[in-house]
């Protein structure tokens, strides 16, 4: 997941305001929310994490 923060910062330039560690943490939170969203058929979970 080390490169995920860097990849997301290309799509979401505001992530560049975060430290590298915080970018990775944010990326992991997004992945976790997406997994939970698909597993429970509740798309609002991923959307809420993305907009927060």
C-alpha cells in the first residue's frame, strides 16, 4: 500500500497537503471503506469516507 497514497494524490491533489504517512493512512482508510461498502452493499460508506 506504500504507493497507494502517491497514486491517489494524482487523482486528488489536495492529498499532497498531507504528510507521506498521513497520505498512506488516508489511502488505507479509503480501501477499507470501499471493501466494507462492497461487502455490505452500502455504497454510502465509501462515499462518506471519500468526501470526509
